[in-house]
DNA sequence: CGCAACCTATCTATCGATAGACAGACAAAA
DNA sequence: TTTTGTCTGTCTATCGATAGATAGGTTGCG
C-alpha cells in the first residue's frame, strides 16, 4: 500500500472537492474524507496540516484548472457565442453530476465561516471568471467601453452562478436550462 | 421573567433568522441561539422540538412575509419598472445588513443537509418569487406567452440571487449594484 | 540508518436531543 | 378561602456522535 505522497494527496483532494461541491466546506470532515480514500483521519493531517490548508488548496486548484480549461476554449474558437455556450455547460455539468455546485459558489454562501486563506481564493475565482468573460465579450463587442465590459462580465458570472444555485435548490436541472435560455433571449449572454 | 410562550418563541425565530442569513442553516446552534435570547438550549427544544422544526418555521415565515411585502408593492403601483427596482432593493438590503443573504438562497447551497420539511419551504419560496415576477412582467409585456413569462421570471429570480451570492462572496455590495445595472442595460430586468 | 507515509490513541469542543426537576400561574374542588 | 392538581416554561445534567487536532509509535523503502 502507501502510494507515493502525491498519489494520496491527490486522492484526498479529489474526494474533498466532490464533498465540498455537494455539501459545502463546513461539511468537509477529515474522518469521512479519510474513510473514502482508505486511510485514517490523522494521516489526512499529514498531507494537509489544517482544514484551512486543504480548503485553500482545493479552491486554488479549482481556479487554476478552470482557468486552464477556459484558456483552451478561447484558443479553440473565435466564436464568442460558442465560447459562452461552453461556459454555461461547465456549470451545467456540476448540476448534472449529482446536483453539485461550483466550488466557489457554495463557498460564497459559507463565507463567514471560511478561514481567510480560503476566502481569498473565492475572490480570485470570481475575478478569473469575470476576466475571461470580458475577453469573450470584447470579441463580440469590440467597441464597448472597458467599464461596460466589466459590468457585463460580472453580470453574466453572477447570473450563471444564480441559475445554478436556484436550479440546485429546486433539484431540477431543467430550471438551469430554461434560465440560461432566457438569459440568451433577453440578450444578457451571447 | 418568562414572558408568554409566543414572546420567547418569537425572540428565538428573530435570532435564528439573523444567524441563518449570515452563516447558514448548518451553523444554527441551539446553544448559541439560547444564549442570544437568554434561555438554555433545552428550552429552545420546548418551542421547537427539533432543529428541522425551527428551520421549517423560519423558512415558512420568510416566504409569507416576503409574499405580503411583494403583494403590497403590486398594490401600490402599476409601474412594472418601479416594482422591479423595489424587488432588487430587497436583496440589496440583506447584503447591506452585515453581508447577509436571502434565507432561501443560502439554504439552497446547503440543500443536501436540510431536513425534508425545510427543503420543501425552499421550493415554495422560489415559486412564490417567480410567481410575483411573472405578474410584474405580464404588466409590461401583456402580449408575451405564458412560457416566455415563466422563463423570464425564473431568469430574473436566479440572476438576482446570483448577484447577491457573488457580491457576498466578494464582500462588496457595489458588485451587486453594478450587476443589477447591467441586468437592466441588457434588458434582463425592466 | 533515516526519512516518508501512515498508524493508534487520545484530547477538547461542540452538536442535537432527552430525562427529570422545579417554580409560578391558574382553575377547580373542598 | 384555602387547598389541590395540572399546565407552562424554564432549568440542570447528561447522552452519544462527531468535529479538528496532536503526540508518539510503526512500517517499509532507499
């Protein structure tokens, strides 16, 4: 047994990510986590000294992986509408995966109970998303002012997070789909 | 001491509402709650046998009070835009009040840990809001189809919940304001 | 050897919930 | 009028479960 350090650390992060997306940061338990990956809770502390360390590592990686995927989208196509559709698909996939949420969306709801290092990562995730959306929007609206793009990008991010939150609350993914459609109809998203 | 039953029950609900809006349902503790209202935790169980009972009572009242306020808005003015602004103001007020959230919004994030009776109330709150929004929209767009109105109402509700969630996550109420402005600019809201 | 990875065992704190006691209010019975 | 009994609201004390965290031991590889 006893894979290399990074193997087990990796397994812990995968399990933790799934738990947080389903139940939130507060519901993340070292004992449950340990059970899932086949070690003891004390050993989880070996890889992540405190819960805050684990949470921050999770959020940081979540942002990094998201950024990498989004960059890939931008590089794949010049079609802003296509990029936007793929973007909405990301958040849909979380719902489709056992009614889960965006890691940073669910953490935003728990904000007051988060250690500072985790809170900082939540901010970075939002900024990263808005930054990407601005790039996409600027392709479709090259004449728009910087401030307009900024507000529009924030609005799209917030609207999609909200669609995910509400659809999750009602446990009905079709609410997400219909909401995104309405966003498109009204011109909020491309 | 020992006010009438309803006095203390009321005090518990007020304190519980504030706690849930700030920290979520899971963070609601009978001991903390009891300390705030000046009794012991066992006495809270006298008023609300289980935590689920308290949560469901909270959410039910939240929906009822919201519905009453919204009905008053509808009765006050025929101006759909004005009603919509007041609607957005409600969610803004929660943020202004110590970065709190919509009770049902924050509960949606915790959905999987909610007792069924609480979960049911979350659904009702969303339905109540969408129903009201449809009424407002139908005043402004009398020719729209029922399905369009439905989707548009859901979209507005989700977008505003999302704006609240994201602004809270960034602890910056100006994000809410700018997001709502963008919703108006793009034509999502009136 | 010596370090990496994981273990056992335990600590303190907090959770929702329950049992059982008690003080005060109030109404019916004597 | 006084006594008795019941109900309400609160209390103390405690239960079992679970939380994050730590100290110190064991195992195995290089």
